[in-house]
C-alpha cells in the first residue's frame, strides 16, 4: 500500500508540473512543444555490399565488386518537440552524382533527445527505394527498410550564437543502412528549421 501511495503522489506531482513545463521554452529559445518544420540539403556517399539481400539487388560475379556512388539529397520534414525529447517524420529525394546510383527516395520516422542549446541526437527508421545507373535505363526500383543514427548541432552549440538566431541553420550528420545492413551511407549537410 505504501508503494502505491508513493506512486500515486509521484504521478500527481508530474501531472501538476507538466502544464507548467509545457509553457517553458526549450534551451534554444524555441517552444518546448509544437511543430518544427525543416528542409535540408545533404551530401555523402553510399556503398552496397555484394551479398544476397531481400531487396533483390543483383550480385556481381566478382565478389570484390560493390555498387556505390556519391550523392546529393534534399530532405523535407517536421519534428514535434515534447520537452527534452522529440519525434518527427521526413521524406527525401536523392540523386547520384557519380558512380552506380541513379536515384533514391524514401520516408522515415525520427525520435531522439534535444541536446545542448540547439542540438538533436536521434535514431530513424523508414523505407527507401533505390535505382541504379549500373543496370541501365530500365533498372527497377529496389526497396527495403532503412535504419540510421544522426545528430544536429546548431550555432549556439559551437560558439556562434548570434549568427542565425533561435531556429536557424544547423549542421546535420547521419549514418544509415539499407535493408539488413546491406549498405553504408554517411551523409552530412545543412538543415534550416523554421
């Protein structure tokens, strides 16, 4: 009975404190709760392994051959800040600028923690489609789940507090994979939050 009383008191205190916290600002001066839309431009590289995969990407007879290429990516999404954590969703369109990859596109959900003055640390899960130049102009789109980890860091976190204001521009770094770890895809770029 004593544990139940303590648990009820803790729940009541949290319920009373939550509305007061909801009115506070996040460390970077933005709302602690709401919708945070953003756009991003990123660049990077992706290399696929030469192993059997559920997406059906053909294997090369040469075991050392790998499908790869450099990429440029556009991202549109939104975050929903929930105090010290956030959830969100985003879509991407990616163009291969050299190598075997022609186009990629996909959607993903993100969740993570807000860090420092304006930073984010997150994990993401989604679905991605990829089309290869290497298989000719009639190449099908291969598709599978995608998983990733990333961070965003704002100007206040790196000592440039007055340059872009509260929402502004952030640096984003991310590493993701296609299917059951059949690719490695490091990306970096700039994110504009509104």
